C-alpha cells in the first residue's frame, strides 16, 4: 500500500529518478532491481557503486578508513549518479542519516524518494533469514540495543520520503508492482496522487 508520508515534502513535478530508502532488510536492492525492470529503467545500488569505485568492500572501507570517509564517499557517489534519467537507485540503510545526503535528495529536481517500510522485528527476521542463506554477516544484529537506537534515529528521516510503501507480508515482486503502479499513475496524471 502506498501513501504520501506525513511531513514529507511535495512530490516533484516530474520523476526522473526513484530513490529507495529504508532500514536493512527492507528490500531496497531486491525491490529496486524488480522495479527498474518493470519500468524499463536502469538500476543502481549505491553501496555496490561505492565498492566498485573503491575496489574494496563497505566493511573494509569502514575498517581501514572509518565511517566519516565512507559517508563522504557515499555523498560523492550519490551526487554523481542522482541526476541519471530513468534510474531506480537503492540507498544504503544509513545514508539517510547524513545531512548532505538528505539535502541532495531534497534539492535535486525529478527525484522521488520512496520509503520501504516494515516493523523493525520483521526487518530483523528478514536479515536473520538472509544471513542463514548466505555468508553475509550483519554484526549489528548481535547488538539489539544499538540496532534499536539506529532504527529510532533513522525513522524520522525515512518518514520524510515522498512516498511510503508497506512491505510486511508482501513479496518483493508485489512491492515492486505497487510502486510501479503508483509511479506510472503519477506520471500519467501529472503528479496528482
């Protein structure tokens, strides 16, 4: 289900780029790929772009250079890609905490931000299930107090997105379909929700 989020900024007058945001486990990359395919648009995962440019993983950037360096790379990489037309872009879960990222999202014409929303426990369950299927370890899952603090800090920023889509109890295909329908409708009707 889609809704314009309370306190969100007005929808752009035209949509050139859809930026997916949400906490870890929200499905930003999976839904983003599906959404881009449905729309016939390009897909970019910001974390993957950063890793490609750096030649090392995000966790290695954090370990070797620290979080401030990673956040600077994140803002720079987003700035160089956000104006690409007909692109679905998945942000990292923590990107929205950066004032520079939020300002860039708000100031760039044609950018529509979409918050993929689900209760925190559902997101944790998804991450635990993913962790069992792959070798990807999310250390933050072991520290629930820190995890809850991150969620609480980020939620107000996620809620500033133009649109919010609830993902609990839906497949990634259903979420992508819901977003595609809404965006197609908005584009067809001149951005009237």
